C-alpha cells in the first residue's frame, strides 16, 4: 500500500513531491492535471490536485482511517438550536433528550479505512439531455411550445413536465432539456461504461462530506443560523452565494441542499445528503430540515430503484489503486 496516498502522509509531502504525485496519477488514470490548490474550511484543510476529464472537474481526495457515525454531542448545541428543538419537541409531545432524538436518524459509530480517489467536485443531474430549441424531438410536440409561449409572459424561470422535458429562461431566450428516465441499476452501469467511474459508498460519502468530523455537522453540533441557506434565505441574502454550497476542505460542493439526494453505491437505490425536502416541507424548521445533510445521517434505502430526476443527483468517483506501483519522487527523477 502506498502510504503517501493517505492523508497523514499526503499532507506532509513537499509541494514538489505532491505535484509529481498528482501528475503521475493523472497519467495513470487518464485525467488532465490542472493545478495544486489549497482548500481550507471548518478547521480542516487539504492541498491537493485539481483535474479535468470529459468536461468534469475532479479533485484528488487522499484516503484515511477515520471514525464515522454519531451518538453524542462534542460541543453541544447553542441556545438558538436548543430553542428550535424545544419548540418542536413541545409540538410533538416528545419528552426525551435532544441526543436521544437525533441519534435515531444517525448511522452507528464505526472506524473505517477509506481509500484514495478522484471525486467529482459538483453534483450532477441524472437523465437530462440539453438540446437546441429546434431539436426535432422538441418541435414534434407543438403543444410543448404552445405552453411555453403562455409561460414566457410570466415571471417564471422554468417550465417542466415531469420526466418529459424542461425549458429554462436564458436571458431573453430559452434552453431546452429532454428527460431520459432510468433505474438505479441502469444508471450505475452507464456510469461505469461511459466514465469508467462509480458512485461513492455510503462510508466514502460520509468521509467526503465530513472528513471524519465528530460533531453533528462539519462545523459543529448544530446549524449555523448566520449561514445563507437554500430555502431559508432572507431578502437581503438573495443573490449571495450559499455558504454550504461553497467548496469544503476537500474542494467539494457537497450536502448543501436537503432537496438534493445524492446517489451512493448499494444493491438497491441508496442516497445520502438529503431527503428530497421532506423535513422542510413538513414544517420541521431549519435544523431538522438540514439534518439529512449531516455526514452521519443514516443513508436512505428505497426499494423501487426508480430515480427521481428532480431530486436524485450524483457525483462520480474514480478509486485509486494503492498497491502494485511505486511513487518516484521529483528528486529521484532528477
């Protein structure tokens, strides 16, 4: 096993050696190396490589042995979080502790070793094909365009028929997408064949999201109400970047919108990072609304294997083999 691919050793490499390692890995896995970049957030940091493949951005995430899962507070909740939970507990007549309540939705504590990998930096939609407005598959349906003409006079930014098509306003014009529904297993096969990539496992996803943090969220044991959050923005925050959507310590935009479930690897459809907005729609407030975005939240397993194109998203990962090759340092090469 090449220990330099794991975080304790990787973080101590000289920049020249790290650059050499990234270039070597890029050649081996047929990616285009762009640059080294230092990411730092919520008390964790990583200087790593940025790559490109097939129009997608990837980042190298070193492996590590970490503790995942949650069972108790490390710091404890602040007053605002405590008050929000107390109000909800009173409404549902719950008499247990906050820890007991939250623990029900958390994965068990365990220690795991996560291997190194290239990871897609952003979530991607599933089954949507961007097409020109004059695509024959669009023009063959004059009723779609007629409905769009009616919609265009309103202030809406998009018009969609579920699992069929979508139009989005693009300045003074419109862009079109066609939907291609597929099952979870069909999507996994297409990801492997088209990108030579996979979905992260639930443990890998938890590591990518939290980096082994022991708090409820990567930044602490409660929701930070000063953040600009999806679905809870004030008028003065409109147009500002969403805090949780900004790159984390690995350079990933991950677990920032509870409406967006992220597919992970499993025998049947499994997701992390969101609940499709169920808690928010149920009026549970910001804290419980965002609880599914915790790296420790139990993965959701769905028996139907049908992907919902509006709520299910993915990020590709390319796992790096840690045996069978030796890293030659930049000094050795010289």
